[in-house]
DNA sequence: TTGACTAATGTAAGCGCTTACATATACATG
DNA sequence: CATGTATATGTAAGCGCTTACATTAGTCAA
């Protein structure tokens, strides 16, 4: 397993250009400190050798990486993918590279990924949600790596966050559902453990029910994985209970789309016989038939604001400002009054 | 609020445990070479200090990173996301970490990302499609970084690849379309430049038309970006031409879903008035109404096979075996005979 | 007990860069 | 011209690790 090609080093470039390694380094990092003629020689040597600086060595010598890590549950969710895209674009403007890792919603994997990104020298970290082992927060502290929590905005949390109030958003939607006369309400949720977003959304509905004088324990909850098929299966389950719901709220649009599909397969009319509500407002929500009523989450803006906050923390060591984004109810065609 | 926290180093651990740095290193990497009592001391020190090895330093000293890079057009496309997930899972089994970067379909960005991953020490690289500047291939060669091309399988290409025959897959579908009597055929394609997959799919249709004695230049082609809305706009455009198509093939399911949505908005019946065909067979394809006729691409298997090929290349320097995956036509409800 | 091994640990030389500091060169000034 | 200043380059000391090699401790047969 020999790699008999030897990557050219700074040394090689220096030798070829007939200058010192220091000059080459400067030429690459601070070109205006180097004479024009020298720059030319160096650049030629770089090109001819196909030289590429070794990131590890550079990071070690310079003692910074200009890298920010982001750890999300899954790339498969367009929501995260989109938010991250904006995060990345904004960071690039500030001169940072983004390293992305995903956890498949496993807290164990998340811990590994955190350690791995820290080992790789991330100057800062973006994490989704507050809920995780305190041990890991301690580790991050001893490593001196600043962390920003996103996707949630929780004034009661000790850590700064850029996100939205999951409970309030879902509560607002639940209020609408209740005011349309629905009493048999169900929730198809992502798994709740180590997922404070999902938990908050659940609480939002329970809150709305209590406020309306309903018994919150009547809320039927199905926990499932992320996926269209999973949403379909959960919907099935719900419809086969003794008292099938007249309104099914979903933790995200993908689950809702699954539910919608199964409703069609079962020949259950939406919204005449059952209302189905999503969360996120992906493009997807407008592509279904009937178009999905859902809660708009400004992912891109969230990613951007998170990037701004984290960049200023890392660069200027400014304390991170928490930032709350507003969600919005989007009424389309899957929510109707109880018939 | 200075970052006066100094990350603990191997040195610190060694001092605390009362052993040499070599012993600590061995204890961490080859525990069985170290006495039990010593291991304990070291592990305790590691834990107490919250030590985490510096990846850059490690890579430099060990002269390998066990890291493989993957560069895809976009995370936003579930297709890539899913294939990559499998790629990553398989590589993990072989002891590799995966670094992912995306290009937003820009060849310039791709070049940057390639350089960045190489600089980060990637032992191997996964790239999508063959089409790129020869310069970049030369660079990769001088760096001694093995490359695997995926998402395409092209026997005529000089580089090994793990993927499927885009042209043949699309041709097979086009044959069906033609045999159903369609003569006015259109394609909503991703942008063709630097995208040999999209180009091959186009050629596949043209081929089928020629074979059937049709004039391939009659194929209407709209190039657009990736996205549901984009698909909708393209469909609109197509329907407003002098001779609107009776069958619209799409370069991917997402564009097809957009087309389908717009058809509904325009009150054009699918498949009675126009057939719409996707490509990829995402979950999405079964969620629409009517369910999408499309071409199944085995993304997960593709990711897995790519991982296996790349891992064995990097570990044992075995020459990469090209591997062809089979696609399959999936007939659902959006393709029908010409009315 | 001793000698011959083996197992466990230590010593120290880099890996490829950056950067403080030293030195050299060029040019303007009195 | 000597001198001072600014500009360009070189020298060399690490950054935090791994690992070949040297050293020491431990084990066992005779």
C-alpha cells in the first residue's frame, strides 16, 4: 500500500524557486509582502510541481484552522440541508471553511462527530438543539471551542442559540386546529429522546389543548423515524385506533406527505374527513395534492444568522447574541373544519 | 473574554500520567502494547484533562489520515444525500472518515473543494461524473490521490467508475414513451455543461428517437436548475410553445414533481393530456398524485460499491474495478398512451 | 543465581508548515 | 558619501504528534 508519489512540499517549492521557505510561505499567504519578481518565480514553481499546502501542518504552525464545524441530524432532511447551505455560504464570506457531519439522530454518533471535529481543529461548532450529555459540553469547554445552538430558541437555556420557538410555533398552529372544531387530535412526531425540537412541538400542542379546556392527555402521539414511508405507516396506525383523529399534526412536512399519501391510498378525503398539517414548509409542501398546510421555518435566514453569530464569536471573541426567528403559519388545502 | 483555555496536549497527558509521550501515544493507538496499569494511568489523565488528539499533528506525523473525501453537486438533492450516506456508512466499516463537500454544480467551486480536500489530506476522492478540466486530474495525479468517479458508468472513459449507464437508462424509458405513440417529446434537463450525466440522458432520448425513425432534433429541451419550482416553470414554458409536447421526460424526480404541480395548476390532466416522467425514483415519486413513473437508480448500492472500491484502492493499492449498476423502469401513473 | 530472552517504556528525530527575529538590499536625505 | 529608513528575504525555532531505536524491567530455564 505504498504511495510512491511524494507530494511536493514547501521545501521543494522553495528549492525550485531558489528562495527560502519563509518567502514561499509569505508569497502564498501575504503576497503583498513579496517582490513581484519573486512572486512570479514562486508561483511558477508551485504550478510546475502541483504543490498544495498541507492543511494539518499549516493548522499546527499557525495555530488556527479557519474552520467551523456543523453537526446536523441528517443530510436527508432538506430542511437541514438548506439551512446548512446558507450557513456555509455566509461563513465563506467571512473566510471560514465549513466541515459538516451528520448523526442519524444518534446521540452517540453525535458525540463521536463532535470529538472528531474538535480534533480536526474546528474553531467553532454549530449544534442542533440543546439536549445532550453535560459531559460533552464540559469537553467542549476544556477544549475552548465555542458552540452555537441552532434550530431552537429557548430563553430558559443557558447557552446562546439562534433559532425559533418550536413550542410557540406548534401551539399557534394547534390553536387554529382547535378553533376549527377539532377535538380528536393526533401528532406524528420524530422520536422525542434527545430531540428538544420534537419535544417542544409536542408541548406546544398540549399547551394549546389545555388552554382550550381540552384534556391534553387525549392527544394521540406516534413517534417514528424521518421519512415519507414512515409517515404513511404512522397515519395508518392512527386511523386504526378506536377513535381516529380528525386532525393529524406532523412534526415535519415529510411525515405529513407520507400521511397524505396513505390517506389517498385509504380513500380518506383530506381535509373533508381528516386534516393533515406539516411543519417546515419545504418546497414539497406545495407539490402535494392537496397542497399542505404547514408552518414556515425560515431555514436559510436561520443558517445565515447562525453563521454571523458564530463567525463574530470566533473572530472577535464577541459574546454570542441569541437571535429569535419568526415562524409563520401557511394555510393551504389540508386543514379544514371538522365535518 | 480571551480564549485562555489551552487545549491539553500529549505532553500534558504524559506529564500527568508520569510516563513518556511515546507511551501515551501507544496507549491511545495500540493499547495492547502497553501494560494494564499504565493504560489505566494514561486513560485517567486523558479523561481528567479532557484531552483530544490534534488531528493535523497526528496526520503529519503518521503520514496518513484515514480520510476519504467526497464531492457532490448538492446536498439538497436527496439522491446524492442518500448515496453518500451509504458511502459513508460503508467506509466507516473500513476505518475511514468521510469528508463531504458540495459544489452547487459549479465547476469552479468543485476545483476549490478538490484542492481543499487534498490539502486536508484525503487519502482518496469520490467525484461525480467524468467531465472536468484535465488540469485538475493532473493535479490529483501529482498529489498521488486516487479518484473514483461515480454516478456514471462509461466503458469509454479512461478512469474507473462505479455507476450506471445514464444514456441507456434514459433510452429505455424513451423507447417506452415512443412505443406509446408519443411524437412530441420534451426534456426538462439539469444544466448540461460539465454534467455528463445530464448530457448522457439527453443523448439517450435522442438515440431512442433516431432508432424509431423520428427526427431527434424535434426533441424540445429546457435546461434549468434543480428544484421543484424550476421544474414548474420549465413545464410552463414547454406548454406555451407552438407544439406542446405530449410527453415530458425530466432529468430527475424533483423537476418532474414541479412539472406535475404546474400541470395540475394549469388543469392539464396527467397522463391523459400529457405524460410526465421522472428519473431517480426518490420516495417523493410515490408521494405525488398521480404517482410518478420514473427510472429507479440504486443510490444506496451505488454508494456502497463506491466505498468498497475506493477503500480497497487506498488500503491495498488494488486497482479500482469499475462496477456497473442496473437501473429499472418503474411504471406508475404519469405515463400513458397518446390520446 | 545467572544469562537469554521478551515485554514495556523512554529518547529523540522528524512530519510540513508559520513567524519572530536577524540580515541584506535599495533608495532617499543631508 | 555616510546615514537612516523602508522593503525584501533568510534563519531557525517550534506547533503536537508518531515511531525507529535504545534502554530497562520482567520472566524463565538451567
